[in-house]
C-alpha cells in the first residue's frame, strides 16, 4: 500500500481538522480537495455550485483527485464529502493509499453543521432532514470505499489521530514483512 492516508466521510465529520493534525503527527503534507478546487477555480465551493452547478463541481472533483494521485507520497488527503460516491473516484482513492472513513452519526453532524452557511447541499428549509436522507444513502458507499471505518462521535481530534496512526503503522509493518 502506498504511504498516503485519505480521509473520507460526511460533511462535518472532521476530515479537514483531523487531516491537519494527522499530517503534523506524521510529518506528511496535507492536501484538501475542496481547497484545491477553490484554488483552481478562484471561487468558493458555494459560488461554484451556484454559478456553474453541482455537476461541474463533481467533474472538478474527479479531475482534481486524478491529478493529485500522480506520484503522491507521504500525504494526508482530506476529501469533500461527496467525492468517494462516484465509483471511479473511489477506485482512485483506494489506489492512492489507506482510506479511512470518519464515521459520525446524525446527531454529531447536526450539532456541528446546524448553523453552517457554506455547504450548498444543506441550504434547505429542513437541513436536518437533508442530512438524514443523504447519510442513509451515503453511509454504505463510504464503508465500501474505505479500508477502515472509525467512529468519531465524542472523540477528540488527538484520539482519532492516535487510532489512525496505530492502524496505519500496523499496515505498513505488515507490508514491509510481506516484501521481506
Ligand atoms: C459536499 C461536501 C463538502 C463540499 C461540497 C459538497 C458533499 O465538503 O465538497 O459542499 O457533497 O458532501 P466537506 O465534506 O468538507 O464539507
């Protein structure tokens, strides 16, 4: 397995903040697909959605992850919540490295996102119902796309980082032993 860690999961599960802390703990670089897309497009995600539409954004996700994948090593990649849902993207992520699903329940997500104004998909009359609906549909797809699922409810960023680095370390040792 390549030496990158990819964080996937629903909006608000902590992919960006865990990604930053994890990259520091490992002395890896940190990449965030949403930030990469914003840099390339020169626009915030919510403006991309409103000016160019969701389909345009989804295509930008696929081209961004395809380009990032080339030659990437010693990196932690935080992904947008919808990115692993496309099978072609999920395939790329699995080849890129160790894919970890940060699994948050509806309550945790709602507490973190109830006042959010930046996620276009949640700017609806009933955002909590939207979260429930999207989560029901996406959960099995996140599980399929990941090598490991980690429950994050009630855990600190530090605790999550320790759990991921422990599992990543075991995998790498196993990989080294297989090669020997
Ligand atoms: C999305 C999640 C967002 C962002 C966009 C769409 C999604 O990223 O990519 O608003 O479809 O779940 P975060 O998961 O970082 O919030």
